[in-house]
C-alpha cells in the first residue's frame, strides 16, 4: 500500500515489505521553535481521519522562547494510535524523531531497546552538542547501538527541495518539520491530502510559505519512498469503534463545545469572563469563535475582573462562565464565595497545572482538589465535576451546567493539563440526545401574601432559590455578600438564621443526585479496587488490563462527581479488602475518603508534572494484589 502525495497516482520506488501492527507510539521532539506540536497534531489528525483510535500527549516548555538548543527548550508531542480502543498516549515511544541533540538527550531514556530513532543530523554540530553536555556526537560512538538509528540530514534535504522557491535559507529550514511529517506519513501509510489542504488553508495569506511547506512535506514522503535506508513500512488498521461521526478533539476544545451546547440547550446567552492562563487559554480562544451561538467572550484585565463579570452576567439572567488554572482559582475564591452566598449559577473551569504559585505552568497535576473543596472562607460548598478524558470534557461541561442552573450554585469543573492538551476521537453526539437545560425564571411575586418577591424562597425538592431577571416588573429584590434572611433575603445577623442558612446551602449541595459509582470487575472476585478521578482514568484502566492479563483479579472504578460523592461510594469502598487511589498530588482524594468513610485507602502519588505510566501502576497493583491474595 502506498499513498500518493499529490492526491493522484502513488509515488513509485524501491519495493518495501509491509509489517502490520496493532498499535504504535511516535514521539516528535525538537526545539520549541521546530514546530513539533504542529507536526504531532497533523499526524494525529490524519490518524483520526484514517479511523485509528488514538491518544496524545503534548509536552512543551513554559518559557515563550527557551534558550535554543537546550534541554529546557525541548518540545515534544507523543501520539499513540491503534486498531483497538486505547486509554493512554503510551508509556514509551516505539519511534523517536529527534530534531537536535537536546531532543535526543531529553528523550532517549524513554526509547526501549530496539526502538526506531530518526535523527536530524544537520543539528549535530559541536556547538549544539556542547550545549547539552555531549563530549562527542552520540551518532559517532556506540551509545545508540541498542536502537535502530536512521540518520537523515533533514534541514539540508529540505533546503534543496525548496531551492527554486525563492525562500531564504532560514525560512526554508523552518519547513524541516514538514519533511519529518512527510517521512513518518510514508512509513505508516497515513493519508496526505488532508495535511496539504491544511497547510494551504493555514498559510492562505502567505501562499509562498504554504507551497514551501507542502513541498517539504512531499520531499519527506518521497525520501522515504526512494531511499534504501528504510526497508520496512508499517500499517495500523482502523479501529472498530461504535458507529457514528467522529472527529479528533482536545479537552479544552471539548469543554468549549460543551459550553456552546449548554447555551443552546438552556436558551441562555453565555458570558465567558476570563483572563488568559496556561493551560486554560484555549477555551477562551475557541469560544471567541462562536458568537453566532450567543457566546460573548470578555478578556478581562485580571482573574478577579473576569469572574466578577461572569457572576454579574448570571445575576442578569445569563450563564456566567470563567476559566483559569490553580493560581487563578486562588484569586477568584472571594467571588466564588459571593456566588455561593447569592446562590447564582456559575461555571468555574479549573485546568489544573503543577504548583504551587507559578509552579509548572505547562505540566499537569491534580493538586487543586482540596482547593476546589475548601478554598474559600466560611462554609462555602460547591459541586465538583471532573472529566476523565479529552472527549469526556464535552459531557462534563453539560453536566456542570445542568447542576449550576438547577441548583443555583457555582460549580467547579476540574480538568487538568493532560486532559486539556491531550486529544482523542470524539463521537459527535446527536443534538436530540442532549439534555434539556431550559430555565424557568420567576415572573410573579412569591411571598406568602402574594405581594412581593422573596429571592430566598426555596424549591422544596432542590432547595434552589428562585431566579428573577433584574427589571422584571414587581420582582424587585436585593442580593449580595452579606448573610440573608431565609426567604425574604433581607440582611440578617441573627445567629439562628445564619445557622439555618449555612445548613440549607450545604444541604442543597449534598442533595444533588449524582449517578452511582460503577465498578468494572470482570470476574466479580477481585479483592482490590483501584479508584481514580480525572485524567488518571486512562493509566489506571490500562494498568488494570495488564494486571488481568497476568492472571490477577482487580476491580476499577472512577469518580466523576467529587462533591457530592455518589451515594453508594461508602458501600463500594467497604466491599474490598484494599482500595488503591493513584493521584497526581500527595493524596488529596485519599484524605477525603479516609475522613468521610473511615476506610484506610492505599494512596499512591506522583507529582512529576507528567501523567502516570501504565507500567508503573501495573507494578504497584500487581504487588498489592499478590499481597492481598497471599494474606
């Protein structure tokens, strides 16, 4: 099988043997200016179009422009694609594309023996080698003997391919990432028409740059087709996914689409009041494109202004949304408390990153759970919803909106960097299957004598207060940060009233019905349960598959609702001899579970800025299961 790079007849060359694989992990790595994120994203898009299941892990430096050619400046993009359903971006790459010595040194430890290494030899000059501590070129000694090494002068070949375009040497060399993409597209029989179309659309205002990138892409493809260096090509068949229309999607894009869908299903205008912050900024960028669906985006001067605008929009009868990361939640906490006191719907999206303070802005962590639970003054409860994967962010946004609108409360939507920046196939839902989020505003006086509007008169089932749009005739009312008298909403300092209102606000959150926790226990005989939340879903699931293949029984469950917890959670925890909770923090969910259910869970933690690997969890779980079975 060979794919023509011009959309017509396939290129011809030396016949190659074709090896069929069920899965492959490829990592593109280079300097932060080498376009590795674009390269990886394009390869991913073509894998998605081909029908593979996939999962990705972008990894890039926090600095806007780290020192060129240094390890802190290395940017990488890992894509795992397969002919079956996969759960993670893969532990280790099968193929590493290293564009310079820094990329090689930063990533070579992850490449297993026998793995394929493709190196851009043009960058392996003395100056670049010295920057990363290589005394001699690893391409010229035996240090890479364990790998299948392919040395390719990518920059030189790219420049030669673009010699007649009129581009300068520097601009031509910038296209070498497309050469690498073309070569890998040839190796794995990826479609090419979509990438060429994308390049022409992306650089539509600079057609010379567009054509240069297309030529570089084709040069890489033809290089693979004609060189003797690559004797084998590979095929990964499409995955057998449920029928429907799919598209590749990142977690941040899925969250944005979920908010757009919430606007349509609730028939409410949406205001996103926000301040740019990594890794949540893409939500603002995406929502700004959808004004036709009633979405208004407001980039405020700071985090506090952003959330205040969002809460003001909710007061005015719209759906207020704000997006941020952990440092921004700290700044927004007073206004979240105001939202709790005024009992207005508000969506607070926290895309968690490594902390504390500025911490690791481009790395992932799950360390904001306790902040989401308790990071406000006073008794200030809010529901918490945590998506488990990029595609799941769409449903999580709809669920958070439904809770916020129904119960008149701020909701913390707790994503993280791995979910936000990662991508996977998303089954585009049927609009008819989306929940009805229609809101009924108060339109008539509701006081016992029928002459006034009491803003804190509650629905007996949900305990939600009535929501009146300001300016509605006869429904003048006052809300604010001071404690309110039950029913009337008048300012009250009475001790008994404050006690009652605090308990009512807590009871409202505690009474939110969330689905029971579902347990995956194929044999029904497992004595060990692995419980996760957020982006740990994939690594935990992959690890449990591996443990079961070794002949052991292990159960898995995943929490989507972290406040309130599912009603059956306590019973589930107490039905297993051991409960293991892997988290990318120092044990925050474990602390909550121990405190609420008095179950001594086993906490396994990691705060390295990177997701769990299935292999490491497999080893931990295998030891625990063996210990329990031997007891």
